[in-house]
C-alpha cells in the first residue's frame, strides 16, 4: 500500500485560498507542506496520488503527492511540498496570460469557460518560459528541450488520466529574479472520473449499450482549453492533445514513446497500492479500464 502521512491541523500556518476544498500549509522541519483535505468522498486524494505516480513513470516534472490523514478527525487527503520555496515565487497561468494580453479575463474567481484560454495563447506564453528548474528535469527524455515540449507532456498526461481541470490556475511558472521557468505539473485531483458513483461505474462496465460503455465514456472528457476564443465549448482532452502536439511533433512523438514503455501491469501495480478504504474494487477496475482505453487511443493515434 502507498504510505499515508499523518497531519496535525494544530500545525497549520495559513489557509490556502485557491480552490474549493479545505487546505492549509504547515512546516515539517525546513520543508513547507500543503495538506488538501478530501472531505467530500469524491476520490480526489487517490486520483491525485495515482496521477503523480503516472507522471513519474513518464519522466514528467511533477509535484510529488502523498496520501495523508489528519490526526484527530481522521480526514483523508494528500500532502505535497511547496514547489516555490524562497527565492522562487509562483506565477499562475492566468497572470502570465494577462501579462501577454491586458484584456485577458484573469479574475481568480473565474476558472472555467474562459474562452480566451486557447491553445495558441498558452503556446505563446510557453515560448517565453524556460525549462523547469534543474531539480525537476532529471528524468526528462532525450529530445525534450523547451518549456513547450514539456507542456506537451503535461497534456498527454491529462489525456491519459482524463484530467478535465487544466484551467488557467492549474498551470504556472516559477519566477526567480527576472527569469521565468515552467512549473512542474500539479493538481490532478479531477482525473480518472474519480467522482462517479460505484453504481454508475458498475453499470458502464456491464452494459451492452455501446454508448454507455467505458470506451464511449472516456471520449466525452473535456479539457479547459479552447481552440478559438469564439468556440462555444472547450476542446475534448484528446483534441487538446492533438492541437498541442502540433506545436512540436517531435516532442509529441517522444511523449507517446514514453507512454508506450509503461506496461498495463505496471499501472495495475499502482492501483492495488491505493488502500481499499479509499478506492473500492469497483472503482479500481473502472479506473484500470479508463486508463487502458485512453492509453490505447493515444498509442493508436501516435503523434499529431
């Protein structure tokens, strides 16, 4: 089983304002850690942990998450260390886009249905960022040389795990002095259809209705990116992957090759490490099928 870190709320230093769930920062020696509570029973904790492990298998720069439990309340959640200790600071995507375009709707309260959050706009910002800092890129595959190349890997991960939450505050840059570096990928708790009820998962795995089966279900996942600012709906996750992949076909091919190396048995080995108190057998099997189907689609499609 994955280890579970114990967290004491009495050590909380400050509440984190971004997002909707309860979260707070606390110190552990010289490390500053964020606890994100999972009080709604929607599976954000195991989705975050599994996405972290899958990102690691791909060689992506990623924030490391561990399962956690709050002392006294028994509340489950996850913890992660800050990726921006001094002298670094975090600059969210909406602020980067605002610096590019003073008319960009960068309101912190508006995260979704921001039509100006287009692939082209994000690509323009990425062109002005450096690779993530050295400590985060030790496992980058050969041929990944720019921030855009790395971000394409983030989008492949999103497509694989069906992450629908890459809005403009769920990607960022790290600033040091006047230099901006792409931030490691973070916040994947909205992945893998983690909020489905087990009854629906079971029904989708057993129904004869092809329009209700897992293979049809995964095709409906939407990203938070738009193709054009005039589009009525954001791109599907697979469409977002296609459009970002066109920015650098060689980088896209490299990330697909990384995905190809990851055997389904390896993924199964991760799934069984989630405690059964957090992930039921039905949920585990549904998640296995979701990941396998998205992997198959990505490998069949190859590059852009």
